[in-house]
C-alpha cells in the first residue's frame, strides 16, 4: 500500500470527525456505514455540547473544573488523563464547530449562548436549538462531502462491517464488509481500522437509540480478540417518551431550561394536572436535592423517578409508569426558540402540546458508557500525547475505537452534553495517531489473507441462509432478549436476577442457532442481516450481565440495593461524626476493592472472562459522591479532614525521603 | 436498515423495568378490527412491482414503522402464504434522520411519524408505496444518492481553511441564527423532491457484465443537468447567508444557474407543503431566484 489508507467504520460524529481530519492530513479514507452517514444516530442528540467558555471562565470555571465534574459525575471510574485532555480541548472543539457553520443559539450581542446541564453548576453547554447532535453531525458531514468531491474520501454507505482481518501475528490488516444491497462481500486492506460504531441499545429491545445501534460491529471486534471495558455501565436516561417502537428521548435541556419534574401527592390523582395546586404536587428532585434540583446527574434522576413510581406508588398513571415533566410555566416563545425541536417530537408522537400540558415521561436505556477497551499515552502534563500510536488503540494492534463504542471517557455515568464532546474529541484526536500508524507500516499484505477472510464470511452467510428449516423467529428472540435485559440490567440490579438472566440469555442464544430466515434471497436481505446482528448481541449481553453480577458495589449507573451506602441516620452531632467516620472507612475500603475497570475477554464459546485493571486516578483523588445524601455535610467534613491528614503525612514522607 | 422488531415489549412487566413502555389502554382493544395493509412490492431493482396485503392485530398508538416491524416478524401475507419480509429503510424513528420516507396513503411522508390511528380515520386499509421519483432498490427501499449528489453540486458546506484552532466562528446575530436554523434542519428525506412536478425519476440500470465502478460513473453522469431540487436550493441559500459560507457564493450561484438549476423550478409550491420539518423552501427558492438574476446580470457586465 503506497498510499496511506485508513478504514473508518461508522459515520456518526466520531467517524466523521476522524475522517475529516485524516483527509486533511493527507491520509486516504474508506468510510463504511450501515446508513448514509448523514442519517447516523448522532442526529438524535438534542441538548448540546459542553466546554468551558468565556462567560463561565469569568465566573470561576476552568478546564480543570470541567474535568473534575466529569470524573466526579462518572464516579471516578475513568482513567483521568484522557478525560483531562478532552476537557482541555473542549473550547477549541466548540470554536471549530462554530466555524464549520453550526447554527448555535446566540445571545443578543451575537455570542454563542449556553445553558446549564446536569452535574455542573456552570452554563457550559452550547446548543443549536434542541437538535445539537443533528447540527454538529451535518457540519461534519458537509466537510466530509467536500473531501469526497476532492477524491480524498470514499464512502461505502449501506455496508456492514463483518469483522477485522488479523494476520498471523494478531495485527489488524483491514476488514471484511458486506454490501447491504447486492449482498456482495469485499475485503478492505488498510493500514489501520477504526471503529466508530456507537452504542448497543438494541440489546434492551426498545431504547432511545436508533435501529442501527445493535452493537454488532463492536461484538465482532470483541470476538476477534478486542477487550471490552466497563460493559455493565449502561446509562438509563431519566426522561424518555414511551412508545411502541421506540422510547424517544426527551432531552435534559428541558430541565436545563427550567423544566420541573413532579408527581401528584395523591397517587394517580385523576385531576387535569393543570388543575392540581402547588400544595398537592411533589417536586421530589427539588425537594431531595436542593443544590442541583432537577439537574442532578442522570443516574440519580433516573433512580429517583423509578423509585417514586415503583416504591412510593406515585406514578401518574396506574397501568403505565410515568411522572410529569412540566414546562408549562415557561413562556411559549422561549420554549419554541430553545426547545422547539424536542417539543415537536413530543407533540408529533403523543398528540399533546407540551407547552400547555405537562409531559409524561419515564427512564429509558440511553447510552453505553462501557465499550471497547482502548489505550492512551500519558503526557507529562497529565493529559495525552497527541499522535502517539497507543491512543484509542484496542487490545488488537492496528484496530482503534472512538466515540460511544470506546469505554474511555465517561466512567460509571456520563454527564449530559459530554458525549458530543467525547465523540468529536476522540475522532479528531485519533487522526494524527492513525497517520503515525500508516507511516510505521511497511510491506503490503498477502492477498491470500483477505481471500481467506472473505471466504469465511461468505461461508457464514451461506450457512445462515440455509437455515430455512429452523423453528425460531429472530424477531421474537430479540423481543425476549430486550425484556430480559431491561428487567435485569437497568436501574436496579440484584444478583439473583442477574444470574438467572445470564442463564436465560444462554438459552436464547441456543435458540438463535435454530433460527430460520424467512428471506433466503441475495438482494437487500434485511432479514439475514438482522439475524446476524442478533447473534452478535448475545456475547455483549453476557458480558454486561456478568460484569454487573460480579461488581458488588454501587457506582454511577450501576446500582445494587444490597450494596448501597445510605446516609447518616444519627442526629446527635458526635454520634453522627462517628457514623460518618465509619461511612468514610467503608468508602475507602470499597474504593480499594472496586475502583477498577472491568475488562471482558471473549472466550471461543462467546462467554466472557472478567478481569480488573487499576484506574489512573493520579490527578484527582477519588472522593465520595454525595449528591443529596442525608448527612452529606458531616461526611464531607470528615472526608476533608482525612484528605488533609493524608496530604500532610505524604508531605512528611517526602521530606523524610529527601533528608 | 437493520430492523429490530419488538413492538410488543411492554417494559412494565412487574413494574421493574426502565422504559415505561406499553400502551396501557388495553380495554376494548380486542374488539377493534385488525389493521389491513397494502404494500406495493418489488423484488429487485428494475423488476416488476406487485401488491401484497397483510393484516396485523389492532393496537393503539402504533406508527407505520411498528406495523412494518410486525409484518416482518410474521412474514405471512393476508392469504396465508409465507413471503419474504417487506424491506424498508428506517433508523432513528423520531423524524430526524430522514430514512423512512415513503408514500403512506398516497402522501409522501415519514413512516415513523405516520400514526396508525390517524390513518385508520381515512379508511380501513393503509396503503404503503415506495417513493416514485427514485429508483426502487427493493419494496419500500429507494436509492436516494441523487439527493446527496445535489448537495455536492451546490457546494453545501462552509469552505474553512482547516480544522486547526483559529478561535471562534464569526459573530452572528440572534435574528440571523433564527433564519439559518430552520434551513439547517433539513433531514434529506426527499419529500420535497417526491412532490415536485419538475423533479423526475432518473434510473441507471446495471448492464450485463458492467463493473460497479462503471455503473457508479454512469449514474453520477446521469444526474448532471437534472433538476437539483428544492432541498439543494435551500442549502445553497443557507450557506450563501453564512459569513464564511458566502465566500464561495458565486460558485453556488453558478451551479444554480446552470442546467438543472433554479430556472427549472415551476413554482408549484408542493415542496413546502410536504416538508415534514416545515422548512420555508419557497422562501429559499425566491431568494435564490433573485440572487441568480442579480448574479447573471453582474456576470453579463463583467464579460
């Protein structure tokens, strides 16, 4: 390969950002996507993109605080250098997107306007109406189209990634993909392959994710040897609109703009919500979290909404769990200007105008914090070394991962408006790395390697088509998988349920092997493509369940009531202090035991081997996440004293070592 | 693309699942007549089309996507024959990706936001056809590459130097932003093209033994000189109003005044009537018309 060439799989924000920058750096790109890239799932992101900005800076904000909010919000499960680098890049990424023509909302003076999102006290979030993801994606799509016209990028839209091609030494040399129209197979030799294929929400049946978010590409890389990190951390978004085919997202920006979550104090109060007086309304988030109010981090908001419905019985409806998300106190003009897009979705799909009637919402699976394990090269400043070949590299040399499908940036819980940032950041940042990889590659690959890989995939495909005598229906199995995963591995997790779900997933996988395809043709056969993708969901479902089962603690989105650490019950100050000391002891012990990345390796039978890796928390020491906990002030006091004591003793130790 | 069919998941089993789910109003559902659907099918590109009927049990609050999901899961026609599942395009299911355009009861619209209960008010049977202005790939799937090619023709992008850090973009007033934003929400669904009398189908069929590369080249060539369409004209206006975008405004006007450009618009105004995003397309076309006239005169004098 004389011309350096990179294969990018997936054309959402991360894939397009990488493609744009690679083309600019003189690297040729083959861009493979299941759908025309402009239709990628990134369009569904609504609320905005976080970065420190001129205004927040003058209010005391800086990149370090954005970094701190992100790791605190993520319950310290992320390696810190990549997160620091991302926060540092925030301002220039938003500036870049601004230059590319993203119509960010403006202040009267013509500056970018910002709003506040969950898990921070600053207005860091730039937004373009309520369709920020769409607008960011379009800007990148346009730049990539421009490079395509210049001949630097070749798009392969309606193509499915079937797996990486590895040489005898285990290096990734390219991939095999399939044309979803003609069903033809093709090998794509490349100096490096980068996966930017998003999340795996379809494991849960219905979620806020698009129909392409099956996780199949990641699963295929995982089966080929790439490790999967922190799989059990799945974000359940607090506010979605229940629907028969999809749970449509209602953006956090609805709360960012002042939306209030409440339930009637009387269970299933039959009155029109507009006629229920303030005194009869329970604003449970504001009540329990006075500091953050309706903008507590997502995992907490989700659990509270779930709890108020299931345990307190205060769901608005009897047959269907939901709470009110109320915007009706905000002027119509403001709502249309700042939230128009998402309010239209509600109106269109529910037939009710949320400007006059409180919305009914409930949590839904939304984001995979976990994903392919990737590496990074730490810089002296505590960030990442730009262009280092380790950055974003999976455990398979030559295979990289960026965007939602990597595990790197959000730890145990992602903050709102940080995903658009992490996707664009990892896409831009990986480009010089991939260029360096191309430059380091020598000899051309043996064509026989690719021929054999294509033949393997053809064989697998033919075998599936030949399964006409099967008895199982793939769509039914998928529905059952969704129910199972939703019940066992979302908001509340119990070991007995997880264990039993694991067994049931294995049963479903066995039944999948007896699936029939109803379409045996070789032209736009969506039936066989879906059946294949379904088969790829099982290994991921297993690693999620296994990871969740083994992790006996509460961290971010992973909540086990049996492992919860409740707040302080003692009211007497000295007794409360003793209790807080005990609480902190337990916290420290838990940190030692569980502040570790879960690493899943795929066995030949598709089941995971789970191991743990230490997390680099060298920049910001882990501290208890105390949002709304009873007795948080006492715990915080005790904790600060301990930290100060440790600081002194470590200084003493340094002095002693020096003398 | 990849269909997940799980329309019957009720996330509320035992009250222990995220998703809320289901459509709680179970009462009287059983008494409703099943939903009849008539689909215009076609097995391969360039093949013959034929009607096939399906039936699914009634449920409230369905959309056309969930109907197609249920049809795919059964893969049985109304007369009880096992048939290949109907092929269709979809992705986001919230009318923001632009994938699922089709003719629903004769109207061009997005399948995801086509609510069954409303459609049943129009008649007992729901009719689904593929878009007629694009080549059919299979069943309800059409090839809309021409739509994206039009965006290339009008250079629908901001010609930035590079992606290095050069500080923020230009200052923009809230009024300019509010003008630009609606145009920027175009989802490339193609509804405006389907409804346009001036936009006619262009189909390039693969010849025996022809390579994919040759077919692709012939297909691209076949787009030249054909009407670019309202969506592309509107995008040209969007970028010509952006402070950096307008630095190549002349190139866009050149494209809009060449063969297949703005002069082909017959002012039927169907485009704006069918746009699911309510984009003021006719306003963009009027602006483009004026700009093109000024530009043509300027070019005359520059000669």
